[in-house]
């Protein structure tokens, strides 16, 4: 075939492609040119019967024809599809300014509400809000908190572990992994896990922030535990103060002030019980007094009918301070940790923990808070 014939064929094919009325017409053009019995395919087949010289001449011509036709079909197809989408978009409209029919609007979940209340109360005492990752490493979640590898407290945490990674113990933001003896020492895979408590935020804060430190760290925590009073994901708030000359007295006053502001009553009595946590020494469990009213436990009353445990606390263990690169001879502090879901249940009279995470609209409407009801100390923390 002469170049002139090929040029003519190409012009005809491209004109047909350009004039194809729709996707179906275009598909016909494609079959006509490039299908099994197509004209271009037919030309390609003739190459096999040619002498080498002729093939060298015709080969590139026919290939160029095929490329030009293939590209033209592709371009035209894309154009048609775009035009189709544009046409559809022009007819489909969504008025974002319309009020959602029949919906009463969202509400603030009691857990979020309590987190906002905590931030408000502690901000007034000079505490900042800190956060940390929910996917933690062994060092921040355990080792730096004075819970070494074989420590029984690890078993109590029902930890969700990730599969071991090929990272070594010495990397990451882990200033003293070697001296702290991470899980078998350098070279061993660095185990990642879902944090079992908010206490690793203590470590992250001490490692990155020069004291004095005053933070609370609310957030999600995870343990492989599920029954009427435990969910695999739950919420905690951590508190940490690091400064010079900090004593148990500061801890007691701070927690008393917090609990009174949170439950919005002054007749609150706290009881301190000696306890044990690896990361505090001494460790103190805090109970709050309740009064029985019609068989229900209501927080408060100066002559309580009973005690309810609400949080764990203590003076930060010197080993924890040292693991973060601070001198425990200079810096002391206290810490506390508390379940937020439990606080919300006690304050708002919610019986079943599991309902917190069901996403049942009726429950949310009943226990939720209006979005613009931001808790303030002056306006009332919970209302
Ligand atoms: N991390 C502890 C837990 O999850 C709670 C806790 C107790 C936190 C005492 C503290 C503390 O900071 O001082 O059970």
C-alpha cells in the first residue's frame, strides 16, 4: 500500500471517529479498524507475507496508522465520558443549605462532654491538654513506666500486640532504651501495641518538654477485655505534675479540687488508700464518698454511706523520672489516672457501659449534650 493510500485510509478512519455519535458508534469504529476482521488489523496481517525490504518500508507506516487510530479512539472516548459526566452533574443538584429533613441534629457524646469538662476544670488549675499516639511501643507503654519485660503488671494489662516489626530497639524517640533495657535489649524487634493506658503520655511529655510540667492527657485506651463493665476500647485521663518540691499534699488538694468541680458540689469527701502501681511510689488509690438516696448511690455527702473507687495516683517513681532523662534529685511530681467512661456514668447516672459504644440514636438523644453547650466554670460545668 502506498503512503498516499495509507494517509487516505487514516483520514477516513479519523473522520469516522470524530463523527461517531456516541459510545456505541465509537465502538463500531473501533471494531471496523482494530477488531479481528478490522481494516488496520488486516493490513498488519499482510506484513508476514512481505519480503524483508518491503516489510521495512510498510511496517512503520502501518504501525503509525494503528497508533493514530488507537489514540483517536481513546481521546474521543474520554471526551464523550467527560461530556456525559458533565451532563449528569448539570442535572443532579444538592442544596447544601437545606435543613436535613426530619433529623433533630447531632449531640455531644457524654464521653466527649466529660473530656471537655476535664479540660475546662484543669485549665483553670494551669494544666495543658497533651495527647499521644494510640499505637504505642513497648518502651513508652511499659518499660519507661518501670514495668520491665517480665513484670507481672504486663500480664494484667491484657495487651493487644501488633506483629513484630523489623525495627530495632535503639531507634525511635527512645532516649534511654539501652539503659532501661527494652525487651531483651538492642537488636530485638520493637513491639508495637495499642496503648493499655494513657500513662505513656506522661513519658512522651517528660521526654519532650522541660519541666515544670502540668498536663492532663485524655484519650482512648485498649485492653483485650469485654464484659458488662469492660469494653475493649475505653477512655482514660492521665494527669502529671513535675516540678520542684512537689508533695502528696499537692496531689491531695488537686484531686479534691477536681472532684468537687466535676461533681459540682462542695460536700465531697475523698479517702486515700495505699495501693501499688509500678510507676508511682507511694501509690494512692482515691475513693469518693457516696450517699444512698432511694437505694441509688449519689456522689457526695459529708457523712458518706460508702466509698467508691474513682482513680489511681501517686508520686512519680524516681525511676520513671530518670528514664525520661530528668534528675529525680531535682524534679518530683505526682500523677493520676482515671477512667473517663466511669466518670461519665457516675455523673450522669448511666448504668450500662456498653451503651456508650452502641451508637443507638435514641440513647444519644437522651444522654447527649447540645453542641453549643460548652462547659465553663462560670456557666456550670455539666449543664
Ligand atoms: N495507668 C493506670 C491504669 O491504667 C492508672 C494510673 C494509676 C495512672 C496511677 C497513674 C497513676 O498516673 O499515678 O490502671
